[in-house]
C-alpha cells in the first residue's frame, strides 16, 4: 500500500527534518514564513491531538474549513489540512450540515454555531490581539498545550479526505501526484489546486513548496531567483 500523507510527513521528519518544507509569502503584507518538516510536523501533531482530545472527533467526521478558501496555501491552512487527514477527517469547504468543527481565519464573525476555531494567521502562529467571544476559540491559545507527538492509528485508504463543489477525494487519492523532488513555486488561488501543488506535492515527492499570495511580477521574479525555484 502506498504510504498516506501523514506517514509521508513522518518519513520526511526522520530523513530530512531540518530543511524547508513549506515557505509562505504574502506580497501585500511582506510576510514570509518558513517551516521545516520538523516544525510543520509538530504543529500538525499538536493540532491532531487538539481535534481528538477537545473536539472528540472520530475517523470520518467532517471539518468545515473556510480557512482553505480565505487563506489557501498559508502554512496554518496546510497544518490544519494535514492534521485532519492524519486523524482521518474530511476537509469540506462546501458548508456542510453539522460539522464536527469549523476552522476559519480572521472572518470568524461569519460563523455562530458549532465548535469554531479561528486562526489569526500571524507569521509566527500567534493568536488574536483582542479576546474572542466565548463562542469562538482562538486556535493559537487552544493548541499550545497539546503534545507535539501524535500516536493515533492511520485512517483507512478509502476514508473521504476532501470535499469541494467539484470533487470528493479519499485518503489514497491525496497521494496520487508525481514529479521530481523540486522546490516549487505555487501561486495561491483555488483551494484544492493550492493544497495539491503545495504541501501535498512537497510531501509526496520529497520536495518543498514556496506559496506566494500576490500579483507583483517583479517580486515574484526576485523570489523565484532567491529561493532557487522550479517554476512549472
């Protein structure tokens, strides 16, 4: 059986954990954040434990993730996606009925029901400057106390992993990408394409991803040169 995505991350941590896995640029804000496989994996494991211990999820439960639409390619979006898949959850961006939790960014005001986690999207993973209402949980505060190792069993290969308006993918489908272990430039846009070309391809091929938000051609060229990127 081909290794599922979370196992690919574990292998990457063991074999080459200190090199960059995911780098994120926002050309408008000037933000740059870079995570090694070790750092990314720690965030993934802490988030997996948060989901199991506090939300009490079980394999097959659905997580509504508007974060993937609001901030495709952000490193925290990738953390949440891989954490969900490690636990065997469904990342759904179609506003499903009665999800186990809602994961959003700074637009938390749009969501009023259920277990809501809001991400401030700070470059270093910090939380919101001001306290959130009791109905909304600040992810950065909630996740910090959880262990950075996850010991749960891997999900079944046919467990649904991703749902959007155009596709339903299972755990085995996630790893059906190919290519050389390159350091790739990924332009943030469509939620699934950004996820697939970014963190998924990086983990499956043994490469890395540099995800860029923004349209400045000169800055893109400078980033491509300085990061020594493969531009598809």
